[in-house]
């Protein structure tokens, strides 16, 4: 599995400036790695108003358990939500916060 180099803040900056892509080949590897992380406790976006509102959530560790919604993390811009998910998954995988 691809190992993310947490010192590659240039890739974080690239994602921040264009979360919808297209991405460089190196950033594609990072994004794919963040997508295939274990499902338990994985951050995701849940659409609460079709095409208008998304809420940050965490998939539970137990199958069938309710998803944890972060009511204070509501986005009316999809890509702002995508950026938040990226930051949280980056922290989970690398152990480092994204500023």
C-alpha cells in the first residue's frame, strides 16, 4: 500500500487549491490511499439537502451502528466539505494536522 510522506505539504497545498482535480500523479496516489483507508471511523460527507448541504460524518466501527454526524460541520459548498474530509483523513493516516 502507498505510504504517504507527511512532509509533502506541497501535495496538501495542491489539493487545497483544487480539491475537484485534476491532480498530479503523486497527489492521485495520496487521494487514492486516503480513499482506501479502513472503513471504521472513516470521515465522509453526508448530503442532507440534495445538491445544497453536506454534513461531516464518521462511519461507525460496528456494522449497523449509526453514523456519527458532526452537526457543527455543515457545508453549503461541496468542495469545502471535501477539503475537511481530506484534512481529517490525512491526520488519521499520517498523524499530522493540516493547517
